[in-house]
């Protein structure tokens, strides 16, 4: 509902509060979003594992990468509007049961460059010069 009439002195539309006062409405009735009365309230039924598996396979097939982790697949599924909604633990379980997880896991420990604590230089004061300049 757009207000087309304009106030003659300013040329701007009439203030909504003034219109509500004249009509006898509160401002909350203007901003209220009526909820559609279709469907049941509460939780939606969960899709079956077969449906989620088909969606996961579709996501992996459409991916440009060789292998996918469960979190990446889940996030891509969330971005698609027509996709099913499944939790990360459920996606992980389904992918593990069907051998769809990435076979090469990253190592949690990285190799550090270790030294014995002594630095031997070719000439004296070489370390001091490299630090200062």
C-alpha cells in the first residue's frame, strides 16, 4: 500500500504516524507480516538417508575438486535453495558409510625446523650485522 497523495506545503508524502492516528490504527499493524496459515506448525519431517545421499552425490559430482570433506559438502548443500537440510554429523555419517569422504587426511602435526640452539657463523659479529641492517 503506497501513499500517493502528497502534503501541499512540503511536497512530501503524509507521515505514516499521522495517517495511523486519523484512521485509528497502531503503527504495528502497518509493519505486521501476516503469516500464511498453510501447513503444520513445528518441526518439519527429516528427509530420509537415501534422499540426503543422492543430494550429497549430486554435490560431489558437480564439484570442480577431486575430493570433498563433509563440512564443505554440507555448506554447499545449505547454499542451494532446492537442497535438503541435514546436520553436519548426519552428512559425515552418511559420507563415511558410503566411502565418500576424502581418503587423504591432513596431518595434524606439522614438521618444525628444529635446531640444537647454537648458531655457528663464518665470521664474528655476522649475526649482529644481519639483525641491525
